[in-house]
C-alpha cells in the first residue's frame, strides 16, 4: 500500500521503516525479527525516527511483542494475535465470481478507484482486494498480499454476526487466487474469535504502539 502511494519505505535486516507520512491506519515501523540484539536495533530505529520529527501520531507494529516503547513516548494502541490457516482445497474451475459461498454473499474482485485505491496498487499481481455484496450493497471485504510463500490477509470487514462466515469465504478466495499458500494475518477481540471459529489457528501475540499525544 505504501509503495502504491509512492512511499515504499526501506527494509533493514531487522525492521521495515518509513520516514514519511504513510496512508491512514498503516505503521511507519514494522519489526521483522526477534532476539536481544535485534530488539536493541529496533529501538534505535524508533529513536532515529523520533528525532526526524515525523508529523502526527505514527505507529510501530511490534510483530513479536518484544518492544517496550512507553519510555520513548508511545502508548499501546492494540494487543492482537497472529492467525494462520492452511488453504482448503477447491474444486477445479471454481470461480469466486460464480456466486454466494458460506456467508451467502456474492463476492467480486475490486479494482482501482479514487485516491485511496490507485491504479498502481492493482497493477501489482501480488495484491488482490475482494468485496462481498448483499442485495447489491457492499457489506464485507478483505485484501490479500502474496509475499515470502504466504498470503497476508488484512482489512477484513464484516458484520459481527456473520464475521466467521466471511473469514471462511476469504480463506476460499485466497485458495482460488493464490493456490497452495497458507493465509496469515492478525486480529484481536471479536474478530480474533471469528477467525478462530472459521478454522484459523491462533498464534503468538503482537502489539501496535502509537506515539502518545503531545
């Protein structure tokens, strides 16, 4: 998403970091490794970004819940857990656009539109967004990104009473779009319970830190 908006950031051995304002709801720092030396380097990266006076309240995705950034002026935005699911088998020739699935929604692959969804984003073959409709209205959705032999699932939207069915549908969509790869993501609260009910394994905890208000 950051790359599509012309702000790709930079991969370090232990961290992904972006020293520019990023799209809404996306962090400026994501930790990639764990271990005492890595944690020290990650804290130093956060300190350097703080010294750059990045505007607004920006976030750090603490992927292994191994950082304590309270003394650096951050507060906890969210506690979550990783989730993972081995893809289900699908019938040959099955198409997502063919009709309703477990949820009863009709799913379609989304395309570019407006500043929020630039054409360059959908020009990346690793990125896919799906929306689920009921009676013509969009009521659910999710995005996939293929990387490092997994498919990342994020931005899941669903009504609470049908969230589990939506998660099942999204797992099927991933199996059709990116066959043979496990699906991973992270959730908390009711969404985490819905993912687990849909057959996703609950994994290790993570934490999202956000710069405290001045």
